[in-house]
C-alpha cells in the first residue's frame, strides 16, 4: 500500500525542505553503508498479493473493499488503490527447509478467510493479473480508495503532467484511450517478492533480478485482456508504465525518466539506486520528518530515513530497493514487482521458488550474468516476455536469441534447482514447485494462454467478446480455488 500520508497539498517551501532532507538522508545512508551494522541474519523473504473483488452474478468489480477489510479486521490485509482491491501481506520467513509448504498453506488460509468475508458482502475474490471484466466505465475517480495517499498521488501526478494521460497499447489488438485519474493503475494486481540481503550483496542480487525479469514474465504471464481488448500476455507492464506517467510528450522527447522504470544500468551498490532517485525524480509527496538522520547516527540511533524511503515509494522500479528498520536494526531488501497475481496459490508459490532459486544461482556465479549481457538486452527481454509470454524470444549469453520456454528448460531450471539447494530448501518442496514451472514450459500453457484459449473457443462458438470474457472468468474462479496448476486446467 505504501506509507500513510495526512496531507494532499504542498507549498514551494515544502518541496525545498523535502529536497534538502532527502539529500541529508542520502548522506546518512552513505555513512551507514560504510560502518553501520545492518541485519545479516539468514535470508528472509516476504510476500505481497494484490487481489480483486467481483460482484456475484456479473463478476464485474465490486467496490466493497472497505467493508471486507472492516470485516476481516486483520493487519495482514490492507487497502489498495481501487475500491475493488485488497492487499495481503505475509510476514517475513526464512527460505530453508519446508518453509514454502508453510507459505502455501498460509496463503490458502488467508485467502479462504478473505473469500468468506467477501461472500458476506455479495462479492467473490479474483486472484488474477488484470480483471478481464474491467471496463473503462469502472475506473472513474470515485472508484479510488478513500486513502489520502492515493488522492495526493493522483493530484501530484496530474499537476506535474498538466494533461490527461493516454493509454496506448499495441498488442494482438490495439487499445487507445485517455484517462483523467490514476485509478486504472488499480487494474494491475501483482505478486511481489521481497528478499533481505546484506549491503555487500545487494548489487549482485538486484542485478540478477533485473537479468531474469523478462523470463519471470514469460513464464508467469496472467494478464492478456484489458478493457475488452486482447493485448500483451502481461498487459500489466505497459498499463502500469503509462498510468502513472508524469511526463507530457515534450518531456519524453527530452529523455526525462519515467517513474515506472526498469533502470538504465547495472549497479555496484544500493547507493546507486537511491542516488538516482534523488537526482532524476522530483518529489510527489514532499512530507518532511522532524528528525535529523545525521544527528541520530551521532547519538547512536538508527534513522528511519523517512524522506528517502517515502521518495523511493513513489518511484516504481520493477526491482525496487527497500531500506527499513526493524527493532532498531536496519536492513535492505530487493523488492521484485514483476509478477502478476494468480492463477492459483501453488502457481504463485512456484513463481516465487523459481525466482529465489534462479536469482541466488546467478548472483553467486563466479562470472556474473551482468558481465555477459548488456543492460539494454535485459530491458528488451522484459518487454518481449511481457508482450509474448512463453512465445517470447529472449536473449541469453552464449545462446543468443532463444525461445523463452526452451531457455527455461535447457538452462534456467537447472540453475534454479541449484539455487534452491544452496538456500537449503527441502528437495521435495523444490521438485514440486519447479516441476510446475517445467510443466508450463512443456505444455506451453500459463495463465495468459489459458485465458486467451478459452475466450477464443467461446467466441468461435458464437459468444461476443464481452460474454466470452465473463464466461471465461466464471471458469477461472473455481479453477483458481482448486489450487491445481494452471497448465493442468481443462479449457
């Protein structure tokens, strides 16, 4: 959800003071990275899952998130941008042993509870990257959650841009429309993975995560439809890139960086990313903290670096650096934001296992993957994986351009196995979860493929697109609750 805010308007003085405070935070971080003790315990992971609520019957967005949240009364569930969204946060866990079996069971239990509370409100839970029944009429500003953070972000983004935002996606079909709020961003429901690492390890794990982002999208795509159009296999990527873009056309032509950003280079330290944030991006939420981080360090305290963290939360990197303090101990995390939600809990956990195993193997290789491929090749892989899914052609060192499924089967699954072994993951858990990734690649079916195939079958049988999307979602939901991998679902 992001940090809470209590203001929606800001003065010129607020912005000047905020910029100065962000630079002070950056100076404090420099000192901390040099000689402050960071958490270096066993590797810890955390998960965030964004969810949709749909109405019983027509399966269109149900604007009942607040009532469901009030009924849940659980700190694990929080509000999200849209009034049809929820966010589930699982507490951090270590990686080794059978932990992923416990994660799967906890996710199933939490979603079952949310499903029950949603049913009390005449709604159902839909865990999917983009809700196929979502149409332009659903994303008006009144459908935005009543959280001051979202109102402030909306106002600041449009003030910076000075005009409505065009959504233009060329895929199987073409979408072109204009939006006057950031509410369409709420259509993007994701599955976010956190990995705590030491400062000395951060750069190699972030670089490795960047290198495999396109592969993650190819294997895990689950978002082929938006506003009734068949677009990319993972349409969340272009939608999110455009729905919060503060740049009018003139600034794009000048090379101003977008706030939804893959980046532009491999890094040597987490400092590189926070420094880029400070150098390239003006404040959206210039809310100042009263603490001086340098003075806190001199007193032996651990600063929260509030302004630096808040600023970081308004720059939407696909792999984002996170600084946080728990129990007066600072730590760093790589937040992987690439994957869509769904299709099932076990599919999502398999995506996580593939990511954690592969990123470990690549980060710890003697010759780093980022020394063998250009950063632009990794970015091209991101968009190719998002556009084409399992049919994407991806670049990989020594192989050149290779089909995504072949790349995973020939090269990356063995690395993921080795990475999970190095983490100490139980072999039975490892084989079950990575077997799901293998099954998708051998059958050529992930969530996006299943959705598209069902819609095409229904249209061939005489249904129009709108009816086909609704009927596809009717089939998707019971399959989603079955917790059977998507590549085994019947069409």
